[in-house]
């Protein structure tokens, strides 16, 4: 009589179960348990990383975005900064800009005003404008100090000697000027003061002056030069240091003299109506004046059609201009560009 087969558990890890579907599945899990545990471990790890990463990302984004009820962090600004509550901004600015400040240039002192100090500051606010940030602009400090100091800088006037019809004459007297001894010192002071401006304890700047000596020159120092003598009523043209032309002129009358000195042509008109006032207050009007070159305010070299040729070189009768016959004025107009030097002497 035969007996039914009995499952045999071997010494190996293999487990034999009935071959029903569930049995086969359990058999497979038993044989592949290491691989299955590894996969489950990886899946759990990935889930933990995803959950943790999302949490910290949310924390970072929340911290980076200013909430409507939260204050934004102060912006990163280069240079020296001051954080001020909104309600204190105006009083703090008044304290900073109202502090005593002076610039001494060569022994002469000038005040540095509140508007100037205010230009040294850059104001910005946080998102809800509950706080303001004041920044010092050192470069602006240096520029404004240079501008104030430049008012004390005077260019020298060179002494000019010309030869008029063979006679050498000094037609412009030389005069010394002034210049800053060390212009860079103001930049250094500005950089130093940038650290203390907001302390509002007062500011002092100083820069010395030195003499800028004049030179003695001749017409060779000018590309083109017009020289007029209101006493002899004559004018000369020089180019490259050489006299190339001369004319008889009519200059300003004693009550409206032609200005003396060294000037430059600043405007030109081929034709223009001229009008103005006489010394007694009455008006004058001269239409269609031609070949006009202005060299100082309302004074110009121009053509004159209302006087005879005998007038030139004999009578000074203008309101300050230097007049010539129209054909000669046209020669000057074509020859002398804007910027040409004009010397008028007596």
C-alpha cells in the first residue's frame, strides 16, 4: 500500500510549498527576498528624500519671499550704510545735511551747503517702506568739492606782443592766475569723510592754491588772430605769426566804447537786423547789417554800408562794434572761423 508523498524540508534555504498560486508567490518571495528588501529600502529612501526636500524647499522659498505681513530684509548695498526707521528718516536727514561744513581753498573758506551734502546720499527703502537705508556716495563728494574749489581757479592771461606795421607793441598785459596745488587731495579727503558724514559732527575740507604764471607770447601762439587799435582806428590779421592783412576801422564812440582785452569769436551771421539803445535811452535800429562776427557780448566785427569810406580810420561812432566797409568785412567773415582770437587795445 503506497503512502502519500510528504514534503521534505531540505537543509538549504529552499522552501517547497504546495504548487497553488499563493504557494508559488510565497516561494518566489522566499527565494528573492534579498532583492525585494533592497528595492523596498530604496523606495522608502527616495520617499523620505522627496518629502524632506519639499519641506526644506518650502522653508527656503518662504524665507526668500517677503510675506505681506513680514518685513523684507535690508538690500545689499555697497559702501557705508545706515538703517533708519521710516518715522525717523526726515529728522536723521536734517541732522546729517544740516551739520556745519566748510571748504577752505588757499585761505578762503566757503560753506558746504545742505543741498550739497544731500547730493552725497542715496536713499532706498525696504518693500513695505517701514525702513530706509542711507548710502554714502564717496565719488559724488569728491566731484562736488572739486566743483566748489574750481571757483577759485583762475586761468592766467598771457602777455601778447605784436608788430603792427613794423612797430612792436604789447597789446595784452600778462596776469598771473591760480591753480590747485594738489587736486587729488580733495579725492582723498572725500574718501575719508565718507566714513564720518553720517555722524553729523561737522566737516572740514582744505586744499591749497598756487600761482599759475602767465607767459609772454606773440601772434605765433595763435592759429589766426585779429588785432584792433581803437586809438589809431586800424585792425590787422595775423596767421601763423605773420601779418597778412590790415584795414581802417570805426570803433565805439566814447559813450559806448569797444571793450578792450582778449576775446574770441563766438557767433557769426551773414546778415542781421541790429537794434538796441543809445546812451540817452532812445532806441536805434539798423537793418540788414552784413558779415557779422560777435566776439564779446553785443560787440562784433561787421560791415558798414551807412558811412562813406572816409569815415573809416577817422571817426569812432559805433555802439561798441568794429565796423569796416562791407567788402572788407566779408573777407574777415570768410577767413575767421568761430573761436578766432580777437585782441582790442587802445
